[in-house]
């Protein structure tokens, strides 16, 4: 009797599974957000179907999606018309507005933690402003919890391990890295440096010294919360470091040489700074580097207008190429890499043509779905639930 009952239960579970019912909880698919024209569209990560659309009064200039919500900044008209600029927080479920700033008040969202959204408040008109304000906003209401005024921000700010870091300049020659707690706004540390390029690591703040500095073309890793140097790596010759990406274990730097040589990617140990491998990725300098749960993805623009752009997947441990695919368009938005799919938007060289969002399989780059935006112009891409 009991055996028959268990067999019947097992048959029921099998039947339910065959009909698409799961015996246990399932992980919801990711949601992809694309801003193009004056519209933000939410797409189902597994199918590409439209979930909702939100219409803005201008073209979004910044877009961030994280656990706290979706944050968009719009500058309508021109930068000298401050009454037309604003920022707002959207509900991830339906795109409804949770809160928004007053007209003429806008920010660049950096990231949220413990209910506080770190932002760079933007003063308008942009062409005359020399001061910037770091602000911590209540992620639910938009009310300001803390603020810090900075002068002559030259790079950043970036957020690393709940630390917001910005580079300010004095007389255009001397730089100072200033770090603040992203939740309280309390100063954490500062360091005098030459004018440098800031690169966000996973666990460290990385910066690159300019060619005329001593030492030149050197990638320096600082502890995010303390500012203490952890390691440095100097690139030889006439190298130009264009960008970087990082995980807790590795830092990846895209290197190009004078004269438009092929794009090269260098992998460094995130703890020691020692070089692990170097790989030539494409015929032109690398445009973007994105790190997924297992592999690394690079976008490489065409060497000339007649050659398609490339999307290349590499093994993080060795730099060995896994696959490569091309597109008819000349520019990719940086890849957003999840465990189930890779997401990118292709921006056509003709701004009157619509952008295309694609989902591809991580293991071989094969297309899963494609969605064409209703309007043209450059696209911004964000995601939640990866």
C-alpha cells in the first residue's frame, strides 16, 4: 500500500515536470534593460520578450541596475538647459517611477549598498561647472543622507568594496585620490598621485600612471578600504593601456601599441600583480573587456569600415580563444555576462538605425534571441538577476 502510494507520487512528480512544473523553487531568469532613444525597455533574459517600457522626456545618459532598483539620468535638450535634466529611480518589476529628482538636478549612479545609493551629483550647466558633489541617497526615497563637495574631479568616481574614490586635480598637474565610505560618507583615506586613469578592480582600486610619470605606464593596485598599495605592474615599451576588468583573482588589461597594432590582453594575478598570460585578441585595439562566471569576453571593433566587429571568448586561466563571432555592425556595447547567457547591444554606425540586443550562449557564442529597439541612437545596457 505504501509502496504503491510512493510510486503514484513519483509518477505525479514526473508528470508535473513534463508539463513544466518544478518540484522545488526555481531561479527566475535575468532581466535586461536597454535605454535607446527616449525609452527604457525591460526584456526577459531567457526569451527576449518585452516585460515593460518606460518613456523618458529625453535620452538617458546613464543607466544602472542593481539590487536597489534601476536608476536613470536624462539630459534633455542641451547641457546648458538645466531645467530639462533629471534623474529617477524605477521599479524593476514594472518600470514605474519610485522617485525622481527635481528638474535641473541629476546624478550619475555609482552603486548601492545597505540601502544607500552612492552618486555623483551633476551641477548644470555642465560647461561651466568645476565643482562636483558626492552624495549618498536613500535608495527607497531619494533623500540625501550625506554629501561631500569636490573640486576639479578628473577621473571617477568609482565604487570598490563600499568605498567611493575620485581623483581631483590641483593646477592641472598634481592629483589626489580621495576615498569615502559609500554608506556614511565618512572620509577613509587620500593619496597624492600624478594625473592617473582610474580602473575599478573587484577587491582593489587600480590606477594607471601616465607615460611621463615615474614609473610610466604602471598599473597600481590599492586596497579599497585603506588605500594601502598592494602591488604594481609596469608595461614596457610604448604601450597604451586602454581599459581593464577584474575578478577577485585576476586583473585584465587591454594593451595597444603606437601605430594601431592588434589588440592584446594581459592577465595579472590580483593578489601579487604577476603576469599570468598574454594573448592577441583581434586586428584592432580591444574596445571592451567583460568577465563572466567562467570565461572572458572581448569586443574588438573593425580594423576598417568593411570588416565586421568581433566578439571573442577567452579562457580566463590561459587566454586561449574559445570562440569568435562577428556582427554586421561596427560597434558593441560592452558584454554583460551571466551564467545562462551573454547579453550585448550592437550600435549601428548609422545612428538612424535601431540598436539590436542579443543573447548568446556562453559556451559557443550561438545566438539565443535577438531584439530590435524601436528607435535609433546609441544604447545603454544594464541587467539584474544574473
